């Protein structure tokens, strides 16, 4: 984990780049630091980059811990499949409700305070997930956890846009990679702890402690920028922001399709043994994580528009291969191609949302985040409806077609002046 070991104090916040640079990056118009402040005393930009990686790692690490705990919570609360589905819906509902409000709060209070509060709620919710047995209480805890996740997701992307702009080079793909790294680490740690005989409570307490320590080490370099007095706190996405959000919706829809339908398709349509059907999502996730770790260099060399166009078309081809592959090995290759193709679309779109001038950053990023996350939630259900009326293969091919169209749309937006 690439996190600066120093415990950054308030001096780091005062050692921020000049007011002009910070104002341009954040779109907040923050004043200049005190005269005589030395940027060499610490490297605040590097500290902010490491702290932003930590911010992305935290929600991925946290939410991945919940996945192995679902069977325990289902048994403890006495839920059937339908009841569990309703309870799990609270997680996504909390995120969707919190995202627009998080942008407003970040504008008024600054990213640092919102991310600190969001992390505190995550830390508090984790042990409760291992304790509550009433379905209503479980749903309320998941609603709170989802709200904290949504607020963190939105605010960390606002910070990432600012940090990337001040760095003057692509960094968004690497930031998003740390969410995936966190997810892999969280799932692995929780599975190992549960498998070694530690119960759900011990597991969640261990994860909560690690999240708290990581937050304590990184929070000093999270940005305190606020919107200028009188700035709007809510706005309906329009223009380029609406287009960027639409492209993110399609990309997230494809990710949701892999999460919820990949194993079902391999098992029920391709007749892959159920014990091996999960390897498709593993191939997709690993390929996406590795590609995002390398993505910033690719974007810097070839540009935003070619990255989105080629990535979307490659993702569409990969999903088509998943559907049409004659055996598991070819299907796994399709899953990997889909992960590689999708990996850098969303990071590029968030960078574009930060560079556009139609809407302030603290309004544009929540809009894009909310539209994109809606794809994760609504996508699997939409695929289910199409599969019911036609077939699952037809539904997945429709997603492949949407990916190709979104790639061309996203590339067109990225070719506008100032976007490349």
C-alpha cells in the first residue's frame, strides 16, 4: 500500500500550493497561504497524492469486507432470499441519496471534513453488521453504510480532480486502481480471518481498526477547500456533464453485469460447473485493476480520446466474446478483455468532468458519480428484464453494443478543446 508514513499535521494544509493554483484546481477560489510558507518543508502535493490513494483504498477495503459477511447476516436475521434482496437494496439506496448531498457538503465544509465523517460512519457500521439480528436494524445499518460509501466516493473524486490538475499529468486511473486494490485486499483479509475461525465481530473490528489507522495517517493531507460564499450547492447535470455521466452509466452497467450475471451466464447458459463459474468475475476484476495501475501512463502517451474509444470498443468485443465463446478458457479471455477495456473509461470521464467549465467541480462530480452509480444499481435489473423477454445472451450483447456507442460518445467529448 503506497501511503506516506508521516502523520501530516495542520502545517501540511497551510503548505498547500499557491492560491491561484488551488483555485483553478478546485474551482473554489481559495486564498493564498500565509506569506513565507515553505513548500520545501514538506511536499504537500506528494502528500495529497498519497492521501488521495488512501481515500480510494478505504471504501473499497470496507465494502469488500461486507461480501463474506452476507451469509452470516442472512442467517442471523432469519431472512429468505427475497428479504435479503430488500435489505441489500438499502446499501445502494443510501449511496444514491448521499451522493448529491455530499457535493453540497464538500462545497460548504471542504473535502477533508466530509471524508473524515464518512470514514467514521464506515468504521462505526462495520461491527454493527456483525451484531444486529433484526432485519429492520440491519437495513438501517446498511443504509448508513451506503450513505457513507456514497459520500466518500463522491468527495474523494472531487479531491482527485483537484490533485490531478495540480500535478499537471494523468493520475485518475491510478487513484481508481486503489479502490480495486482495496476491494481485493478487503475480501482476502475478511475471508482469511473468517476461515481461520475468527467470527464476524472479530473480523469487522480488525478491519475497522485498520481503516481508522489508515484514515489517521492520511486525513491531514486531505484538502480543506470550500466553495466561495454564495456558490450553488445543487444543480441538474447538463451539457458535457450529462454526456460524461451517461458514458459512466454505461461503463458501470457493464461492471454490474459482470458482478451479478457473469457466473449465472457461465453456469446456466455455458454449463460451466458452479464451483468454477466465479472465475469469470475474477478475471475481469484482476484485469481491470492491473490496467488501471498502468492507465495513467497510457493516457499520457496516447491521449484521453483514443483511450476511451479503444477501451470501449475492446470492452464491447470482450463482452461479445464472453457471450459467444465456445469454452471457459475463451470466455475468461473475454472477461479479461472487458476488464482491460472498461478500466480507464470512468477515470478519463471523471478527469473531463473536472476540466469542463459548464458546472463547478463540486456540482459536476456528484452528478457524474450519481449517474454512474445508477448504472451499477439499475443495470443488473435491466439485464434481468431483457433476459426474461429475450435471453441472457441477447441482454449481454445489448450491453456490448451500448459500450461501443458510449466509447464513441466519450471519445467525441474528449476531443473538445482542453479535454485531451
